[in-house]
């Protein structure tokens, strides 16, 4: 057993609330010297808030942080860096048009007679990269000459060199790396671990968690689930802890679902055959039938959203083809999809869903109007009728239809987007995380609505990171893992089997 | 209590209207004129036509007003069109050369016959507007389909446009004497004829944007082009339309401007006017990052710009010093519109909204 002295960092009883949400609720976290510690959890679990508290981006409401036996109060990222906590973010914040050496030493350039000593700088940077990370590259070249992996490492080198680093935080560094580049990064991480640096590693790829980490801390809904030795925690159990479902709990299929499953048509409305897109989703087959809800299960980053985007045509597939009502689609793209009767509620509500300055009414009629074109204007009277109908039907809490949609709460914004698509009377409805960030009551409302819509003859694709929800609403479930569709289940679905499939482990 | 609440509500709906701040700015400038310039508000009635400083503001502001109408749509999509001044010069050159082609023969002969024109009026106007439309289309293609940043894309025509105008007129200034054409900028029918043009263009544009879906699409694209794309709005087409229309408006402004001075001058027609037009739109409350717009507010914004110019002349500021004085006034006006100052205004009559 380890003693307290092994711990380089302990965070105890951390609380942090944002308006309307308790982001961190009494979370403890401990990091040992010379260990690689994975921080895992689904979206909204509190991973990034915990990191922000540690790096001084956010102040905790309560709790203490002890680094090397001393209590610290990080005020800003700069401050935490001087304390010995370095962070490398997912998006590399370096200047890609400057040389590698400049990037490594920017702000701390060696000077001679008040001017930058370029040759000393290049030597220093090259030595640094060699010594710290064991990589040998031409540091006079601009950074964008190199792969993302190398850029990532330059960022690490820079972070390590600024202060004597005790803790290195890697926030999803591998999300844009390929297999070789990831191995390169892992090599560096192992080297640093051997030197006694404590590394906090955030990733969505389970295989990487098991390849590199010593211990795992799981968060869910802002609460600590626990910290575990990687070697003694089977994959499937980890998944169960992340999504908050224990294996023996089995979901009872609701009667409405059984009832509606009788009306499922045999032939597919939307039929994807070997559809794929390089760097996004590997070729997959998927049939959506009228009256049926198909669930997409898988972890974040497994290709759920990418599947939805390709099916809706926001991203054009580069292999395979999609048939709609038996005819091959040639005009991919949102407008073509809307005209065919395919709708997508996108995952990123703020960036891809709402148009925040427009009113609720305008947001609801947007897709209908886009379908009708510029000149066949939906009359103002009709717009109010449509808007009010869906405000009532979906229980959208807004004073009037003329309220700018940005003034609504997240759940109500989500309903507005749902209304926008329902108003187009689609045959195929793709819902990407329709219940994210929504309170429990509304969640249940939306799940019920999806089943009702299917019962009326709509083909639905339901995407969610909550397996429980997928199980409850879907007649058929497709499972994605690491950007590939790996399995499809229909009829009586055993949750156990799905969890193992998501995790990619043997039963 | 209820009465107070009603008053508060009414005050809020007035101050939150897009027309409120440009109108206040306009009235402030007029107040200044009232206090310091005697006779500024005198309006004479000569043979049924009205004359006076106020009328001059409206008349001289008509070119910027026309530009501001087109510019509003472009800015609402999140772009900007720097080439409107150059497009004015091109349209003016086309019109000039079609009425008086002597420059092409490299002869400087002054036409004095007010009934002479090389081509009939409808050809003159039609060709000038068509060329302006093509200029706008060019900008639109660069921005919407080549994905060039609007400022860079329209800078191309801003610099090249005057060269093109010079080519059309063979590098000479073209005298315009044809009387029917002169009516565009100088005619009077109770009010100056150019005012009717502005009113007509404003009305048509308003109908075009608000009685079709175009206005909503423009705002939607300007606010969030990704959400718009996901909803099936074709961003490229919307932008192409906005720039093309802006070019068309610049063409009309070019005709008014050259008709007013009886000369088609490739070097000076609409010089630096694009900045006035952009400022007019900003004063009208449309954000430079795109989104909600009001055409009428932009036109009032244009009148604010013109009123400032006119007032400065009236109190004896020399024309060479005008830009400096004008910029000071513009800074004051823009500050007036900043969120902070707006907050002060909204605070009057209404306590901070309880949340």
C-alpha cells in the first residue's frame, strides 16, 4: 500500500457550481509521483471543471488542493504553471508559422546584447527536445512542417521547460493523432513517468486508458465514482462505472415500445451501404425503417456524431452510397436531406442548432422556410400558428413566440430545435444527444416523444451517451467503437452484451 | 402601480427599437444646428418646390443613403463591401460615356446641347446598372464561392474599380449635359427627385427582405452560419445575393452622384464614400459581425452622417479640415451606441430587470 507521501497532489472535497448545475460535488483526487493517471467520464462528468480548478482557470467553491505537502490556491494558468503544474490542451496553442525553436522558447529567448541570440536559441531548443523527450528534429523549421504529434510534443517540451514540472496534464492529446503518433506520444509519457513526473491523462479511447495508465479516476455527473488500479479494473466494469449502470440491473422495456414495435415496416426508408468517410467514420451499413427507433450506442468519440453527419449529408461520404426510398442519393447536403424528409437535431446545440438572436418563432420556421425557398414566404400569421402549436405540444417555456431564443434555458432551446425539425414533418428523424444537459423530467418527455413519433410512422435514429436511455427508447441498437460500427442488436437486448461490445472486451 | 409598469414597458419597447438611437443621434445634431446656426430650419417655397438646409441634408445624403441600404444587407451577413465607391465611379463612367462618347475619340469637345445624347436614357441607365450589378456579382462570387475574406475580396474591386472606370472614359472627365439625365440628381418635384429614388429603393428593399424569407435568411447566416447550414439555408446563395444587390445600389448611387455634378469623373465620384456608408450602417445599429438589421435605421444613420457634414460647413469648418471634425463627431456617436451607454438609457424609467 502506498503512504500519503507518495502523493504529489491531493485534491479534497472540491465543490464547484455553475448557474443551474453542480459541476463538481465533493470530488477527491489524488495523483502519485511518477504515475500516469487517467481521468475518465462522459460529457458533463466534471473532468474539465476539475482540471480548470487545478490549473486556476476556475476557483473552487470549497475544498483544498495540496501540492507536495503544501496547500495551494491556483489563481490563473500562469500561476499554476509557476507552481509546477503544466497543461497541454487538445487544441495546440502554438504559433504554427514560427520555428520549432521559437515556439519552445517564446518569451524566454536567450539574449545577447539585448537582441535574440538565434544560434544559441536553436541549440538550446534542440538540446531541450533531445534531453526531455528524446526527439531529434530540425528546430529551425516552421512548426507546421511537422505532424500534429510532433507539434503536440513541442507543446509538451515548452510546458516542461517553463517551470520544473511536477504535474503534466494532457487534455485529450490523442484525439487527432493516428496510431503511430500516439505511440510516439506514449513513449514520451513513459519517459517522463520514469523521471517522476505525475501525469494526468484525459482520453475517450478505452484502449489507450488500458495501454498507458497506472490508475483511473472515474467521475460521473460531477461526483466521484472512485479511483481504481487499472490492472484490477476490467474494461466492462469501467464502462459500467462511467455510464452509471450496473450489470445486473436490467432495463424493462416499456409497453409503449413493445406496442409500437408491431408497426415497424420491413423495408428501409434510409439505407446506408458501406458508407464511410476517411478520418471520420469507417464504412458501415445501417437501415432505418419507418416506425422504428434505432439507437446508436458507444462512447464519446466512437463515431456517433460522425455517423449522423454522414447520414444527414453535412459531411459527404467518400465511400459507399445511401439510398432513400430505394433511390440512391446524389445530392448530399442539408437542403437535399430536408427536401427528402430527413432531419437532424445536431449534438452541438449552440454552434449548430440555435440561431441565438432570432426569435423562437423564426427558429422554428427556419427549416420549413429553407425548404420552401426565398420567395414562397411563410406568412407571418402562419409562422405564429406553427410556432404556437409546437410551443404548446412540446411545452416550451417562453413568454411569447417573439422571445429571442438565446433567452431560453438549454432544455427549452433543445425543444425549439426539435420543433424546427418536427415542423418539417420528416420521415427520418436523427437525434444526436437530444437530452444532453436537460433535466430529468424533460428527458423523459423527449424519450416518450421519440417513441410516439415512431409509432406515427417516423424512422428515428436516437444517439445518446447514456446507455440506459438508448436501451429504453430503441427497438434496435447499433454499437460503435473507435469510429467503427462493430455490432447491431435487435429484439431482446442484453445490456451486458452491449456493454462488453462498447468496451471491446470479451464476455 | 400598473400605470408605472405600463410606462416602463413602453419606454423599454421604445429604447429597444432599432430606430431609437439613430433617431436620437439625428435629433442631437439638429439640436446643435438649432442652437448655433441661425436660419438652419428655414424652408423656402419657390414655385411649389421646397428649399433649405434641411432639404439639402436629405438631398446630399441620398447617395450615402442608397449605399447604406445595400451595405446593410452585406454587413448583416457578416461581411463588408469596400468597393461601393469604385462601383459608383464605374456606373457613372458607363453612363457618361453612353451620353457623351467624345472622350473615346480622345476629343475634348464640350457638348452644350441639353437634348443631345448618344444613347437613349433607358439604355444609359440600364447599362450603368447592369455593369454595377456585375461588379456586385463579382464581389459575391469571391466572397461566397471562393471563400475570400470580404474585406480582402472587395478591396480588389475597390482599387481596380477606379482603373476600370478610367479605362471606360479613356482617362478623361466626361461632361454630362443631357437634361433628362440631370433630373435624376438635380430635379425637383416639391422635394428633390433623388429623395423619391431613395424612398423607392428603400421600399422595394424592405419588401424584398421582409415580405420574403430573404431578410430572415440574411440575419440567420450573419448570426450563426453553421446552424443556418444545418437548417438547409444556402449560405453562399444568400451572400451572393447580398453583394450583388449592394453593387446594384452602388450603381444607382453612382447615377445620382454624377447627375448631380454634371460630370462623370472616374477619380472623384464616390471617393472614400464607402466609409461613410459603413458608418451609416453601424450608426443604424447593425453589428459589424452580422445579424439583425434595419434598413430604415441605416438610412437615418446616413442622414446623421450627412447632417454632421452639412452642419460643419454651416459653422464655417473648412472642407480640408472636415474629415478631422467629422471623425470626432463619429466617435461621439459610436460611443453613444456602446453597450454601456445603452445600459444607462435603458436604466431610465426601468429598474434593473429582476432575474
